[in-house]
C-alpha cells in the first residue's frame, strides 16, 4: 500500500492537470459573466470595470473612413481628346512638355475633398490624369526652415467637369496668395512664387507688329470743302507703333504678376545712362539731337519710346522691345500668363483614359 504522505501528492498532481480544463469548460458554459471582475473587498478602493460584454465595440471596416481621419478625397478624370495607343510616345523635350500641357488641357476632372491634406489632394490629382508633379513643401533642412506650401493644409473643395488647369488654379488659391504652379520642362511644379522663380526660366520673343498697328480714322469728304484743308483741320489722334508697345509693356508689367516686374531691392539702380543721337525729321530734311536712354543700364524701366527702347528690369522677370518684337524672360508662372503654352499634345489612349463619347 502506498504510504499516506504519497497519496496527497498524487492527488495534487492530478488536480493541477485537470483544473485548467475545468476552468475552460466553466467559462464556455457560463459566458463572459464568469470573467467579470469580482467586487473589491470592503475597505479597498480601486477601479470598477464593467463586464466585457458591456464595453465591447465592433471594429470599423478598413473601407469606411474613421470619424477622426484627416479627411477624404476623391478624384476621377477622363480625357476629351486622345491620340491612338499605336502612335509613338513623346520622345523629344518639346513633345514631353506638350504632352503634359495636353493632359492638363484635355482632362475633365471630378474632384471632391472633405478636409483632406493638400499633399493628398495633389497626389490623387496627379494619379488621376498622369502628370509629373513636384510639390515644394515647407521643410527643415540642416536645422533651417525652408519655406514652401503647407502640405498638411486641409482642403474643402468640390469641382465638376473642369480642366486640369482649373484644378491647379483653385488649389493654388487655397494654398495661399503666394502659391502658384508652373511647368518646368515636362514636370508640373507646385509651390510658392519665391521658390518657383528659380525654376522654369525661359525667353519668349513675341512679334507685336499686329498689336502695334492702329488703323487711322476714316474721314469722309464734306461737300463744299477742300479735302486737303479738311484733313489738316482734323486733329491727329492715332498713336505710333512704338507708343502702343510702350503702353503694352506698361500693361504687362502692372497686370501680369506685377511683383515679378518690380525693381529688385538687392540691385543698385543707377540713373539711366544716356547718349546723344541725331534723329532725322519725319517730314522733310533736317533733324534734331535728342537724349536716348541706353537699355543696358541699371535703370529699372523705360516706357517712353521717344527717349529710347522700352524695357523693364524686374526682380524675377524682364522685357524689352526690339523694333516691333517684344522679348520676355522669366519663370514659367509669369510667362504662361502672357504668352500661354504651345500647341498641346493629346495623351495616348490607355485602358483607363479613353476619349469622351
């Protein structure tokens, strides 16, 4: 017979093996109430937890945005004009730039943003129409804050059947009065004007002969009067072509990104240097010497054609006339408002971008 002190030990071992199974069976039979926290003994303080069946919350499906999410954005796009998929892809720099212009011009966008961050809206827009996009956000670089647009800015915007140009204009307006966009090569850039001024620089000659031509007034003959005397008696009220170009230059510099044509504060503007030039008289022999402004000076501008070529030396952009040609130089976000963009190249057809029917 086993000794009396061995029997309790065997019973203990059996109890240790069966006790977990018994507790599991009991929990399944009774349910979650069996796991409720027992009341604290008298005189003891502590948190009172509700039974798990009373605090359970169903999980939110991944497809449903959480109420505390940063916001939602939806962008859908179609193209009203495409070129066949069998055509060769854009290969030259001019073709790639023209295709980016075409994606913006021929796109028809449906956009809805409910508080989504600016960077998320721009990313969704980029993916919808397939453009190359660079966003210059505010960041810290080597311990220094580099200025840029606020990518976390919440955007509340709803647009329907608009072009890509209109989407960029609206987002730039919401991003701040100094935000803008431009095309540098084959990349669309979005950022502050003070940042983009260093990119996308180009020169555009514009032939303005047609703009400078003003047809003279037609004066009909009057009965009983000599026509020559009649013409001499009429006041001459037509501007010369160089005067028209002067007005055009003034209009451009004051209405198309006027900040770009303001004098550079870091540039010393000396008084205009001048030269004496003999100008023949328009009607007959003779002439007179007059002082003309030299355009290769530090003078900020000249709009008076009678004293020299018309020019504006701005801090970001400049213009100058050569006869009836107007030469413009500056970043793309300035020049696109004056001369626009070249002929767009429609995007190639794909499974997700078909021409509108």
